[in-house]
C-alpha cells in the first residue's frame, strides 16, 4: 500500500476493524518511511449470482428481496428476524456452492419452501401462495390439505 504522503511502498497495519454489517475492513496504516498514518478500506469482491425468472428475464440475486419475502411470510409467527436472516444465509450459501453463477427462480423458491415447511407451516403456505401464484381457492386448499 503506497503512502499518500511520501509515496513509499511499505507500511505496517496499526489497527484493523471489521464492520460486520458491511463486510468492510478498515485498516489504520503507518508509513515505514515518513511515519504518517492513513486509512484503507478492504472488501472481498462478491461474485454476482443471477436469478433466471420464469419469463426468462434475468436479475441479480438480492439478499434483501429474499429476506423481505421470508419476513412477510413470517409475520406474527414465532420465528424471529435473526432466524430469517440465517435462512437467507444458508440458502445463499448453498446456491453459491452448487450453481456458482446462475440459478432459476424456481430452484430458489423451492429451497425457501423446503426450509419454511420444516420450521413453520403457516409461513410455508403464505410463501407458497405468493410464489406459486395459486390460481384459485381450490388449488390453495389442495396445498393446505397436503400439509394436514
Ligand atoms: Zn510516507
């Protein structure tokens, strides 16, 4: 890391702090030549994951969107936000491991449903009703009956 004051090419790290939320590490460095201190920010480059929708459109995978969908399904259920975030982490992790760059929205939705089915049946039905776009009450009832 080049010193912004004298241009010397070597410095030592005197303090290092990771911001858990943003994933950014802030480093305080000291120039080995002039002794002045400066700050650098470091972040791991994320490999983009693309979601292919039913109509063939592509959009970047959004953690926020997935989390919001899950939280909507969990409204007034006995599952807290932390658990919901953990579900998102698990799903994102498994998708990145198995698919690397692209995943269909069906695969993504199916994974959420699988997890919700295990932890909360009501949330499962809510998510399914949005995701599977039940066409009528009958279809919805069928899905309910499968669960009961
Ligand atoms: Zn310097």
